[in-house]
C-alpha cells in the first residue's frame, strides 16, 4: 500500500465511480482498476462493490477511507510545515469569513493575496461566527475574521473595525421613508435575523433589553435566504450595510440606521497559534487586515477603523 493507491482510492470513493475518478486523476480506467485490485489483495479485504449506479464502499472500505483521509491530510500538512520554514510565505492557509462579510471581502482578499503572497494558497470557509469560532479552536482554520471575539488560548487577534447594524429593506417599505428609525419603532416589525447563538442576534437582544423591548424575530441563518425575504416578501432584516452593499448600490434594497440605541459590533482578525503554517498564516492575517483598512478608507465598507497592522 502506498500514497498513490490511497489517493486513487479516495477519488473513487468520493466520485462513486471508477470512470469519473479516472477522469479526475487523468489515468486510464483499466490501470486504476488494477491499482485497486492490487490494494485489495495487499490488504486481504474487499474495499469496493460495483453496482448499477457505480461503486460503493464496503465496511472495510469505509474504514480505509477514514484512515486514508487523515493520512493524506497529514502529508499535506507536512508539506506546508516544510514550505513555511522558508523565507517566503508559502503553502496552504485556511481562512474563515463570516457570512455577512464573505461576499464583499472574498474577491478583494484573493486579489490582494495573489499580489502580495503568490506562493500562499488560501482556502476560504464561509460560515456563521459561532461555527468559525469553533473551527478555529479545533484547529480546522488558521485565520478568521470574527465578530465580538471572545479571547481564548492559542490565538492572537487584532480588533479592526466597529460596524453598526442597520435595518435592511426595500425602498418602498414604510421605514425606508426616513434615514433612521429608533429601535422602539423598529421592534414593532417582525425582524429577520440569525437564530441564537449568533452574535448578531445577541447584539440585537442586548440593545433591546436596554430599552426594555422585545424583538419579534424570524430566525434565518442563510444570507441568500434573508436577501430573498427582503426583496420578494418585503421583510425587514437587521444586518450590517456591507452584507448587502451590492443590492443597496443597485437600488434593490435600502439601509436605514437604527438609533436609540444603535446596535454595533467589533470585528477582529484572529490567528491560530497552533497553525501548521505559521509564516503563511501571519502573512494572510496582515493582508486581510490591510484589505479591510483599505476598504473602510475608500468608503466601500461602512465602518469605523480601530487599528492598522
């Protein structure tokens, strides 16, 4: 059994097909079949079962797949560690972006990294902040942008910006007639917000509690779904301006400031000190911080800059 056979086996398992795996691997299907036959003979176990729709893993095959994935991931990490020891940042870095920032930030970050660190490959992961926080603590992410970051061990962080939450709706909605709306008036409407324990939800509930108000919340953890509810159902969402900046610029949506009080949060660039690619992660964090600062300075991100790195 060797690494090449494990790579072949993983491709077959993930594609459920010898032919599709052969296309991905760019090898002849008979050669691929022979490699799997040799692997099964070496292990003394049947790993794959052919059926009308392709192939399926046997119980032994599933066991090997789980081990093979870990082995191949460790090989990739070993490569990153060696590459990270060179003077030039290189290797793979996993970057977590919250959903409300991911759409507007992803492309500028990719472009900036391509220019500043062409030898670093970034793997972007978009999720709600609570999941990103968990992934970072588990070591599944190297760098994250987090809202209202709570410090924990083995990370370093830099607070970057403070961002206000706003009422997002269509231009024809009654609340769109003004530039701002007090939270007490806004609470009369059902508000589309992420469900607990999302940071945005917690910020809104704390702001409402200051005025002894209750919020009627429509839970939705999908940014695209929130956008459709606003555009097609006339709903009112609470999000930062940046989350729907494209739709606001095009006139499909409008953002109304929330006052008395104004709910806000702070965004931090967080770096795992357990990263297998320390040099690469630090380079990505610096680039991410600079991209954010540049976007705020240019007016592309409606926020207040707190720090520069």
